[in-house]
C-alpha cells in the first residue's frame, strides 16, 4: 500500500513498518506557505542522528528549513521525538543553535526541553534558550515523583 504525503514523495507502509524517506528526497526549495495572520501551528521537532549516533546537523537543518518554509513554528529538543532525554547539555545547545540559525525571523522557535527533576534543570534550560536567542521556552513544573526536596532556609 502506498500513501502519498506529497505528490513527489511516496511513503510506503507495509506489514513490517515504514520505509525511511531521506531528507534529500523531500522538496525544500518551494516558496513559503504562511498561515493566516493571527493563527499559527507549532510542532515539536524531531532530532535526527547519524548512523554513528551523532547529531545530524545537516538533517536537522533540512528538516527545520522545510518546517519554516511551511510557516510552522517549532519547539526543539523535546522529550519525545526531540530526543531530549538522550541529549547532553552541549548537544541540546547545538540543537538550539542550529534551530536559531535556520529559523530566526522566519517562524517562532522555542526550547521544549524535558520534565525537570530539579529547579537547577529548569534554570539551565532557560539560560541555554536565552543564550541561543530562542523566542520562547516551554517551562514544566518539577516532576515531584523524582524531584529532590530540600528545606529552604533563610
């Protein structure tokens, strides 16, 4: 069974799963499509990796460029498809930097992050987002099931 998501790109789905479509197969040179004023769509971006397990900067750039040209706002380094739990802080900063370089001034781009275990993790995410020049940061409450609670003294 073939299902077309784009007239030029066919994605085959069989009984054993799907076949990967490479970034090279996706059209990225089309004119931007902008949503009507006052409306916006956002997505939590995936974070691609090479076969060796390294961040795939070129793949991320191509993916973000496609989203930007479609007028879709992007949150990066989220806990699901953004692979936020697998990223080191340096890798997360690199994802932020790539996103800003690709999307700044085109569509809103924000830091998604993961559910924090400490207040210091929340602060670190915000500091990294500001340093990269992101437009927004998703702020989670602490995961109290795993958070370490210490008394506050004055």
